[in-house]
C-alpha cells in the first residue's frame, strides 16, 4: 500500500494550492481530482465568466463609437475556449514536470476519492479501486450551483453557470434568477454585448442586497441603461421549458402576477458544498447543516483531516479557497500560526462599473452599532477618470469615529476599482490609521489619487473642499443611530 504525508482530495484552486504548499515542506504528496484539473474555477467559473466580461467591455466601448457593431458569438466563445485551454495546459504541464523533478515524491491521480476510514482513501478509476494511506488529508472538493427542487435544469435551455458554455449563440431574451453578485455579473456580461434582452429576478427591493444602497443603485443604473429589466420584489411561481423556450411566472409584492417567455434561463442562487461519494461519515467527520464539512480554522473534528475552499465555507471565492488550503498545510507541517481572519478580504465584482470591496460596508457597521466616519469621493473629480471619460463611480472609505481613524472598510465603484483597494486592504490588515497613506506621493494621473483625496478629507486638508463640492465630496459620521454631516467643516475646524 502506498503511504503519503498528505493526500489532497480535489484539484481545483484550493486543492492545487494546498498540494503545492506541502511540496514546500518536502512532503510526499498525492493530489486526486475526479474530473478536470482546475475545477469550476477554470471551466465554468471565474476564468470563463471574466473572459466574457473583459470582451464585453471592449464590445461596449466599440459600440459607443460604432453604433451598429454586431459582435459574433463564435468569436467570443473561441476566446473563452482559448483561455480555458491555456490555463488548464499550464497547470497540467506544471504537475507533470513537478512529478518528474520533485525527488521527495509528488503524485497526481485522476479518479474518484472516498474515505475507507480516517487514514485510508479509496481511489476509483477505470472500474478499479485502490487504497492509499494518508498521514494527513486535505479535503478541497469544492461546490456546485444550487438548484431549486421545483426547476428542471437541462444545462441547455435552463442552465446554471455550468451550462453557459453550451450556448451556441447570444440568446435574444434570457432571464436570470438571483440578483446577488453572480446573477448581476452575468446580467452585466450579456447586456454588454447588446444582443440579449436580460431580465433579472430580484426578490428584494433592490439588487445586491449585501451591499450598500449607493453601490447597488450605481450598478442598477448601468444595467438598465444597457436595456436590462429588473423584476423587483418578485417571487418566482414557476419556470419550465415550453416548445424549446422558457416560460416563467412571477408574483410581485403588490400581489400582481405575470407570465414571461424567454429563450434561456440562468439559475444563480448560490452554491452548495460537494461531498457526494466522499463518505465523510466513514472518517467520522462532522458536517454542517448546509452539508459542508465542519472545521475550526480549517481543522476538522478529526485532528489529521483538514478542509478548505467552498466545501467548508459560505464564501465561494478563489482567493479565500487558496488561502485556506495554504493555511491548513502550514498548520499540518509548519510552525504555529495565527488563525485565519476573514475581516479584510479583498474582492472584485465584475459588474458595470467594476466594484471592488474590502472590509465592512456601511450597512454592516450600522447593523453592529459600530460608530464610524464615511468619506466619499466622486469619480468626476479624479483626473484619471476624466481623462478616460469614465466619470461614473465613487470611492468610499469607512474609518473609526475617533482620532486614530483606523480603516474599517472600503468600496470603489468605477474604472480600475480593483487597483485602488490593495493599499487600504493592507492598512486594515495591520490595523493602521490613514495618515501615512494620505501623505504618500501617489502617481498622477491615477484612480488611487482619489483614495488620497478621500483620506485628506478625513484629515481636513483636502485639495477640493467638501463644504464647497457638496454634490461630489461627502464626509459624515454615524454614531448612536444618527448621521452627522461633516461637509460644513471649514479649514479651522478639524475633525
């Protein structure tokens, strides 16, 4: 029987990252993937959707100059396939070369892994089953789209994110069930190409319910400007395929009901952990109510078995999954380390405009009753945004309501949003205040100059004064359930 220091179950971003970290410790490692190396992150997740998003932005830019430009679906489908091929080939070649050159022993097997007991893993492939011994195990089996019991998904007409690549042409009309980040991202993508009438079913009063009103409304404005129809306060009563098209019914908050017919439907109501066939009960593993695997800082109730990524958390992000896997492996083989924190995770929402986030937002701070200050700089006063002719958007920073003004969170809506948050994310991570970043010499012209101006506003030494440009610069505090406007400050009135 083969013995390994670590057996990693799942070859997606999390499992791959964990296996590579174990190599750093000189361990004998086996990585097992049942289907496709790279997982959903490559084939029907981040890589494919963001490739479509990037190309959609280019199409939108072209159409602003050439109104009758007609994008060809086959061209963009080929670009997605090329991106997938490039990434999967890169990962596969890397593993093959690592197997050849890593003298401590790295192995990759394609097969279906399941627990025989807490230390023995069965691997089924080509009708055969073999068993290996694992001193440690990392479970990284990922997640799959959640599907309502009342809807039959065929991944051709009614699809999840797994079925988008089955499209042969831009649908003339499509509906998206779910107005969270992923649903809004796909609504953005298809509306950018201007070939599809997108309907978005939003059971709440506004899209992006976990974000602040100003973020959601900016995204909503752009979706509607690109022809999207948002069904606010709508409850889905049925959805089915009729004569090759999708028929669905809605009941609205005012009790009005209506029926719609479209060409395609996308179900985007979240993801659920994948544990089918793993037989975690044979290892004595404790499960969560949602079917995921319970853990404490990546360690399960069985001390030598760890878990990472979507199968363990409600936060289905590649950067989180990779970080958890690397953390788990260090806990197995490295020195003692601090527990993971999820308070300063940077994320990007591929919308129109782009949204970048780190730390708390306003509604989260208010729900927790945490006093804070908010500063908001409109893109229309940032030189780089003016030069790009992309002045819709804003930078918003939240800090503690005290002299230290430690940064609690940040949201950026607009061009280059993702490039503007990392320095602030570092300040959150190190629990620092704003003064050092405010005094740095930022490049000009750049979007991050807006970050600097926001911090200067908090320090009451901004170039543009918020009490002059009240419609473009805002500064206020929240304490004891009340909002205190700070826009009327003058230079001799420090915060």
